[in-house]
C-alpha cells in the first residue's frame, strides 16, 4: 500500500468532511462532474467556463504573411505535452509556432528542430493574429476543460486534440477538429496526416466556440441561481 504523509491524509479527510457542507456543486465540464460524483458522491450541475469570443476573429482583418504553420499556446509545463508535439513535428518537418513560457522552456527549445519557432509571451492582439493565421491548433494534453481550443475555434481554426478530458466536450470531431486517441507520437502524427486531407469550415468552428461565449456563461449562471 502506498504510504501517504500524515498531512496528505488529514487534507483528504478534511476535504471529504467539507464536501458534505456544500449547498450545490457546479462543475466546469462533464469530465469534472464525473469526478465529483466519484469522490464526493454528490450530484453537480455543469456550467462551462466563459471564453471572450469577441477577442478573436476569423482571418479577414489580419494582414498575415505566412499562414502555413500549426500552432500551440500555453504554459510550458510537462503535463501539457509540448514535448510530444515537438517530437512529432521534428519527424514530420512541418512548421510549428509555440507561444508560452514555463519551466520546460529550455528543455523544449533544445529538442526542437529548425521548423519549430518559440515566441515566448505575446500581446493579446498578436495572439489573436497567430490563432487566425494558423492551419490548426495542436492540443496534446488532458485538461479539465481547456480554453485554448475554443480560442482557436473562435478564430475559425480547427483543433487536433488528445481525445480525453474537456476537449471531448468542445471539439466536434470531423467538424471543428480531430482527435488522436493514444498519447503516442504515432497516434498524433497519424491525426496530423489525416487533418491535411480534410477541409474544415472556419464558420462552423466559430459557431461552435460561440456556444461558450461570456454571454452564454452569464445566462447559465443566472438560470441556475434562479432555480
């Protein structure tokens, strides 16, 4: 049996006891709703987090020179699996741009071939341009929900995502993106190759993202407060 430090055991006991005093659980996804049911044995209501769709536009207003690249954005930490994407893009030789900083930055940059560009942190306006100019977003991690895929779709761009967690609730396979089912280089590479044979409608992507807009979030909050 795995040994747990006393303070971890205490925190778990406190957490279980505190959960009994909650009036109502709200979950940010069905993925988290299942966890609440499993660990707290309580029902919950799913209210998806808001995405400010107005900050992103389909590539009509931007004067972007090079749009032949894939895109990633986020904090450079191990669970987000930037390393997996870099290995695959090294193999395929396709262009990839990465926005973000974090403890894995040096390691990831050393791994990357010349086809992979690191842009560190950028302004909100520049981020919107990069989304809009990309071919697709690469999203190889499992998240509780995941805002980045919706920002990409709000920009009219599809998502190639690992088929787990919140991405399953936001990305519509074959319409706004594709899933790869195994956390392996071969599985992701196969999804990218398949993506290059499919044409996605940017307005379908945009309409999917609009289902998670700030306005929708506010409506859902008010509706659940009044019930």
